[in-house]
C-alpha cells in the first residue's frame, strides 16, 4: 500500500512538473504568435480581463477542446475560439494538448491520493 501511494505521489509530482514546463512553452509558442496574428488582422478575441499569466490556459482550452460539450464557444475570456483555432498549427495544438492533459492527470491523481483520506477521516 505504501508503494502505491509513493507511485501516485511521484506521478502527481511529475504531472505538476510537466504542467509547470508546459505553461511557459504554451505562452511563448502558442499565445504570442496567435495573438500577434489576431491583432494584425484586428480580430483579437481575448478579453482585456485575461491577465498574461492566465492566457496560456485560456488559449489552450480554446484550441484543444472542440466546440461542443466542454467548449461551447462562449466564454467571458474569449469571444470566438474558431479564430484561435484557425491560426493554430498542428504543433501548437499538440502543445495545448500537453498542457491540458497535464492538468487532467493532476486532478485524477489527486483524486486517487485524497479519496482514501476522506474515507479514513470522515467520522
């Protein structure tokens, strides 16, 4: 049982490290070029309320998820995700996928790590 928790904690640490590396990579190689193209065409679709540290998350969400269940195309943070998707290359999509999958893995692993503690201490 201790080995399982060690594996879960190490995998969570690796996922967090992966996310911390992916965040500036997406900011540099996805957000900057796409935002530059959108502004050059006067199509900037990102809200002014989105601060620069949050932009990689917003762009990754808009580019990675297809329009549908998780990305309905309307948000307070962006107005037209189709325009972001048009300017995104396949490599940029993979970078956004790396960041989003890192976030999902962190959440799933934390659930498996914390769930036994909930059942242990709920009384």
